[in-house]
């Protein structure tokens, strides 16, 4: 991606991956990766509460374990 403008995706993990077309194509083919990525982005399920907003909510410790498992999967895959 030399000689291309760098766009800041802010906290949007999916946008960041989409800025890397080869990586995004491979990610789309891996359903498990996309599910774990979604769980990282929306720890409470598909909602407007993102991993950034979760710091304002009190949730059970099991949420942390599930989120960590998804984080470890995505991190290992990358």
C-alpha cells in the first residue's frame, strides 16, 4: 500500500481490516474469525454498545473471559 493515503479508522476494527484488501478477503472467508471479531467489537452481542463503550457498563466476569477468548483467537489468526 505504498504511495496511498492512510485513513485513520479510529476504533473501528472492521474498517481497519477493510483498508487492507488482501487481509479482508481472507478474513471474510473465515467465518469463525468474523464471529470472534464481531464478539470483540460488540461484547454484549449485536448492539450499539461497542468494546469502547463497555467500560461504562457493569457486566459479569464471564463477559471478560468470553471476550478474552475471542481476542486471543483474532490475535492468533492475525
